[in-house]
C-alpha cells in the first residue's frame, strides 16, 4: 500500500475517498441541523399572518350611533369612508377610539401615524371632517359627503 506524507502526517492513498465521504456526510448533517435550528427560532419570533389578524380583529367598544340613526353601544370608526376594520383597530390601539378624538386630529398627523405602520390609506384628509359630522349626529350630511367623495374618486 502506498503512503504519502504531508505536513508530517502519513496517510494511505486508499483512505482519501473514505475521508472525503465522511467529511461530506458530516457537512450535510451539520447543514440540516443548522437549517432546522434557524427555522425553529424564526417561527417563534414571527407574528401571525395578516389574514389571521383580520379574522380575529377586535371590534371597537365605544359609544356612538350608526348612520341609520339606531343607537349602539360602540363607536364604529368604519362608518368613516376610507377606514376599514384593520385601520379602525389600529386607530383604537393608538388611543383614537371615538369620533370626538378623530375629529380633533390633524390630517397630517393621521397620515404620519398610518405611514409608520405601512397601512394603505385612501384619504385621511377627510376623516376629521367626517368624524365631526358623525359626532354631531348629522347622518344625512355625512351620507351625502361620503357619496360626494365616491363621485370625486371615480
């Protein structure tokens, strides 16, 4: 059997393929282990997908009346054109939970707040005015205003 010497180490020429396969298999096993550990760490720190959040969305729990004039126990910020359930829940989490608070906000502040969370917004500039109409229970005027906004957006 032929032996070679390298760096003061003697090894058999026939043992090279065996060492190659051992190191290759060891490397593959280590890679699989590291991928498994990385995925396990990432899955525990990632938040729930948006679709799950939408299904489990919390409804606003504040006093107000609905557009049709019926009394309700909750403010429904989704009455405002451009505010859906996701934006409504976000505004509530930021302390803007009633038409009164929304009517006192500046449009620029609302846009900045929504952009911080990368929420798509339709037209936050009209939200305070719509909230003032809802706060003063001017339902016909609010409906007319929303319809005018829809015409303008077309």
